[in-house]
C-alpha cells in the first residue's frame, strides 16, 4: 500500500508548484502548528499530480481540528482572521497593473517578485488549510450534528463564489440601467485566470457575459439570488440554535471553511492577475516566452533577475515534458531526467488496473438520482470539453473550478474524483441543485464520453447502465 495520499490533478506549472511549496513548511508551522507533509508531485505537459504523505496529511488535519476546538472555547475564528490576512496580502500588489515596468531596474523587479511571493504567503492559508480540514474537522462536526438536513444548511456557503458575485453584479447593473462592461471589468479583472500566464479577460469578453445574462429572465434571476442569500443566512442561524454556545462557534468555523472555499478564488485569481504583469516583464527582460519562465523554480527566477544565468534550453524542454518535484522535511528536490522520473513514480505510486471496473462510490454532495450520457472533462483540453458538454449530460471531472459553472448549469449531474463536502463542486451542486457525488478517485478513468451511467446520489454510487 502506497504511503502517498492523492490530493489533486491540475494543469499547474512548475513555477506555480514551487511558488506555493518552496517555503510553505514554515508558514504552516506558524498557522496550524505542524509543517507541510512530504510531497511527491510528478508533472508533465498534460498536468501535475499532487500527492502528499498520508500520515503527515492526517497530522495536518488533526491540527486543524484542534485549532478549531480551541477557537470554539475562546469564541474566536481563525478562518475569518486568515481570510482577512489574504485580502490584505493582495493589497500589497496594488498598482502592478499600471506600473511602468520598463522604467525599473532589475533589482526593483526582483523586489516586486519577492513582494508577490509575500502576498502569496498571506493567501496560503485560505488555499491550503481547508483541504485537510475535510479529513478531521468536517467528520467531527458531521457526527456532532447528526441530522443530514441540518448538516446541509451548516455546510452551505453564506457568500457567493467570485463567478456568482460577478453574475450578481451584472444583474444589479442591469437593474440600475448601467451595465457598462468597462466598469464591470474594473471590478472583476481576475476572470478566467488559473495562473500568471493566462490571457486577461477583455472588455469584449465582458460584453459577451453581459449579453448572456441579459438574454435570460434577469429580473427573476436577481430576485431569486437575493432571496437565496437571505434565506441561507437565516437557515444557518436556525440550524445551530439547538447547540451549546461552544458548539455553535465550532459550527460557525465549519461554515467559515465552506465559505472561504467558495470565495478564495478571488484572492487566488487577483494574485495571478497582478502577477501577470510582473511575469510578463521578467520574461521580456530575459528575452524568453512566459511559458519558459513557468519551468523555473523560485530561486532560479531570482538568479535570472540577478543575471546569474538562464536555464539551458534542453533543461527547459525536459521540464516541460516531465519532472518530479519532491518535498522532504520542507526541502525541495527536482528531478528532470525522464527515466529517473518514470522509475520513481512507478515505484512510489504504481498504476492500478481499472479496465474491468464498472461502478465507483464516493460521497454525496447533493442528493438525487439521474441517468444520462457521460461527458468527461479532461485536464489537457478542459476548455473544449466544457464547451462541448450538452444539456442533460453528466459531467465527470477530476474537480471543478469557477470556469466549470456554465457547463454545470447545463449538466444533469456532477461526478468528480476529488473533493469533500466543503469543496467548490459540492457548494455549486447544492446551489444549483444538481445531483452530485464527489471523491470517487477514479471516475475519469472508468467512464468515457458517451457511456450511459446512473448517478445514485442518495447512496453515492455511480454505475454503467
């Protein structure tokens, strides 16, 4: 049995991985009292696979539970505190989108890079800590509550996701008769960003988004959104009435985790928005495409800005094709030799044969039962797959992000490999009332486009029909 816990598969770059992990160990020790678990993260052109030491992950989960129990006794809430710190961190980057970058010295650009990393550190908590919270705090609170209907009210986010907030702002702008795409873009410049290299949302993109909202019954939609936000807050307060004061505070902390998993993409994407201008300048100064810069480690970017040398072209090519990023006791090791990467990955992670499997089981995020045809959302052609999902098809994906929401609206149900009850998929499924099973681990490997499946989101079972 492998020591590694499969956390996520993403289309992330090496620079993104190292930006998050190169000194996260010290940050987590300060935030929750334990360091980052050892990590084994293979990467390739098709994406990366985040794996962490299972025992270390559980220690982090237990630490989050103890922190929440301590807060519940004291009447405090560490999630709210760290969410505020994340917002303050983003403020460090104000002006990056209007900065005259060419007028700066290399040393000044390096200082801006270090400031960007400092802002990222302030965002780390809301990105990382909600994930291990699923493994101890959430089960503890679930057992405390007992009643499933009450539990669903407690894990319902009390704030809209960034994508839902954008839609809400468009609806309000339409109501005010002032749906100016330029104004809306200034409020939401982050749309669609998964890291610094992504193309920025344009006025034309926002015009299209406004037109899509205007084409529907937007007045009814606005009224429904306003009513839901008010109803959810009232339902949450009613749901926790019967518990003791200390238990109520614990459940507020649980709800804060659910809410921050819904809203954290705003901080994350604003970080990438400001970084877009910084990385573009670093690449320009070093006469390379930004895509090459994404194959650098943090310390290698610093060396680049200090004119201590570029990576050889063949090393960049190797890293773009295959690498293994290892985190051991907070120290980073990078392997880019393809044969060595393959050897270690096969030894440590193996390759399970799932060819005869026709049924998977996961956790219910939203109850329901439906049959339909599968549309798999793959990492390497996510945009095309999302656009191709037809009304009434069942979305099968590793996970979901804000950009999945329009396709989720068209789907009959959602099935994911990853996730817990506070994840993006679960929250959106409850908002849109889509039957949903999460945490199946292997659904994208077992089901193919066009398969007819039954999603039993009463029992958490998905089977081929």
